C-alpha cells in the first residue's frame, strides 16, 4: 500500500458559464510514499487557468505564483488531472482537511461534468488523524497545518509554504511524527457513495434549544476537577454558538461557566461540553466596575 499526500492551490474566479464563483485549481503538488513513509516519488504541476484570467491579489501574495508562470505552464486542468491520476494509481489519497478534495470535486464537476473522482479508491483526512493523535479537542476550530507543526516542534525552514508541493511535504513531516500504521488504517475510508455523502454534508450548529434533535437530558455540565454533575445557578442562554450558564460544584466549592455546543454532523448530533473558569469569563474592565460599585472606605488602596 502506497500513500499520496496531495495539496492544491486555487484561485476564486467568476465563471459566466456557471454563473458563479469557482475555486479554480492552479497548482497540484504531491508526494508519494510507501507504508513506512519513505518518499518514492513527487508531483508538482501548475495549471493554466481557463476561468479566471488574473490571480486574486491575496492568492498571488500568498503563493508567489505569477500570472506569467501560469500562462507559460500551458497545462489545462484535464491534462494535469490525467497525469495526477497516473501518479496516484491505486495509492491511498491523503489531504490536510477536506477542502482540497472538495475543490478537486468542484473542478471535476466544472470541467468533466462528473462530481465524483472515479480515480479515487481510498482516502484519509490527514488533519483529523493528526488531531486525534495529538488529542486536540478544540472541536470549534480545526487544527491548521502550521499549528500542528508547531505542536510537534517542526520548523518550516527551507520550505515555501502555501505552495502545493512544499505544503504536501510539510504535511508528510507532521504525519511522520504521528504515524502509527495500525491506528492510521482505521482512518482510511473507501471512496464509496457514503464517502461522498459525508464529505459534502454541511455541518451546522443547533441554535434552538427546542430542536427535536436535542435531548433535554443533555443539558448538564460536570465539574472538570471532580467529575460530579455541577449545580446550575441561572438560565441557559445562547451566545456565540454555545448554550451557556453559570454553575457551581458544591464538592470543590468552585464556580464556573458551562458551555454546550450541539453540532449536527453527517452521523448525528455531536455534543461538546466545556467548563470555563470564572476569571476567564469576566473581562477585567467589568471587574473594575463591580469593585467601584462596592461600598468601600479604602478606595485609595484600590489602585
Ligand atoms: Zn468538583
């Protein structure tokens, strides 16, 4: 079994034909390894855009790719894709997050009229694998490649990040640090109908507490120190994607804020409960106001 780590660069361009913006792929970069993660081969190709005549400033700035380079490369998407198919062969495809696969699907739909990737047999989202291996629990934010590298103490020196090939190499470096063949195999998905349904499913946050998908019994918070159910002091309020309320743990004699987020994902509702220390909830300015309001006769020492 071989692995191919793919990274793409794309440029948002308005298509008159499709009457919408399309993320047009401008670069493919990939590295192929064996099961021990030894590099076997590499792939790097620019794609001459056919929808957007000019690169967005942001893309040009980020990638340092120039319009001239793209024109000179003289490669259509279809041509580069057919080369990439040969390169991939029957390897497992890996990308950092799903956006590269979704963009590849978007381009295939636009140019070939087929949303599915018939050349793809097995896939793994390297980002979710690394998140799992690093015990990264902040589900509200996905872990970026540079964050992961930082956590692993990897340096990007000598790499030109935001270029497809170097990003693929950098992903491989992170992967190497966290590679466990047995665990990794559980993360490989077959590119079947379910895979496409799952990858195109739009995750949403549930904002309405009365949504029938939410079980009322799920509205509880446990103290993160002793694990006991905490006592709720006031009503739940919805703020910034989470239900929040003030809690007290009678055993530990501490107060904190409890937050619950309900995310509707492909496979059902995911519940994320968090305890936030009181000091972190209250802003210093607010604290000062409260202090100022207290009847005090030692106001001089307050500063
Ligand atoms: Zn406690």
